[in-house]
C-alpha cells in the first residue's frame, strides 16, 4: 500500500538541511510547492490515491467529491437501511474520520459473497445491501481510468460527468457508489507527496536544485558548484522515481482494492458484458 505525506513536511526538511540560506531569507517557499506539483505530474496519474464515496442523486443531479479526478468504477446503491450495526474493525476508524463532518467515505465489504456498502453519515450507520451496474455516457469517457468497466456497460441507468464537478443521471433520485482516483491533496486541501524511500530523494533533489539555482542566479558564485552537484543528484533521483512507478508490480502495490475489484468485476460486470 502506498503512503502519502504532506508536502510541507519535506519542504521543511530540505529547508532545515539548507538552514544557512533559509536564515538569510533566500528560500522562496511559494516556488517549492510548485516544484512538488510538477514532480507529481511527472510521476503521473498512477501515484494518485484511490478513494471512494457515495453521492446522492436528486432531481437527476449529483455532486462529485471535490477531489475527484477520474473514475475507477461505479455502482447504483439500493436497499438503503439506516441505523444498522457497523462492521467490525471499522467503528473507531470511521467515527474518527467522520467526526464533525456531514459525509464520510464508505466502507465496501464482502459478506456471504455479496458486497455491502457501509457509511457513517450524520451520526448514523447506513447500509446499502444491493449494488447495480451503472453506465457512463460516452461524453464522460475522458473522466474514466483506462480499465473502468462502466464504459462497457449498457443499461437504463446512466450518468454523465459535467465540467462543473457534477453528474447528470437518467434516474431522478438514488445513490451512487464511486471508486475514484483523487487529486494529490488531503481533506485540508494540503498538497500531498508519496511517502516512499525510492521516491523521496527525487522530491528532495528537485527542491534542493531549485533553491540553489535561485541563489546562483542571484550572483552568489560560491554556490555554483553545489548547484551543479545538486543538479546531477536530482537527475539520478528522478530516474529512480520513474523506475519505481514503472515497476510491473506497482499497480498491486498502489491498489489496495485489487483483489476486491476482481471479485466485483466477476460478480457485477462480467455477466452484463457477456463473459
């Protein structure tokens, strides 16, 4: 499982290593966040966290999560039960996550060969006992990941992803479970980076190179040699980070729900697709 950390932490770490320049006010922190965003873009969409949410459809409309980037798969949720007994092992985790919030990411569990969605919402545990396949309109294909099965489904319930981060549905009301690729931000909208020893030197190298480059351009010749060394190290670390995300097993490392997703495909999607 891939872990993430706040970008500010590694910026502070690098600034501490270059404290003599920081004390002189030579580090522009605003530029460093831009550097890390570019690093994430270089590593690609595959590093983004996988998330899940249940959205409500009212008057044929629904609102996507603010951090929605692209869809992995989706279901229509039916048979809603309120104030149910929560699943074991999730009580503390989800109550902590949801404290003070109106909504909460759901828990998708496998129970007696049927998948059940639990969600802690407005001080109640909600359960959706039945999942139905959902079609994605052709206009929304660009909002789906390459292996999203919903693009191949043909049924009467369809959603279309709109530019304003909403969806339009062919059904008036209901609930939709989304498994999606989120943006590289946490719930506080702080920038995230991958927390992994094979990738961290890439972030550090790019930050160090940027800081020293700025100092060199400000006519500090004594830093020129340090900058050249940092430039070489950053290039090496960039290659290592790229190799990490290109490893054959990276998808399995990144995808916490891989085995679960396969079972979902077999149960809900394959019969419709004719396999």
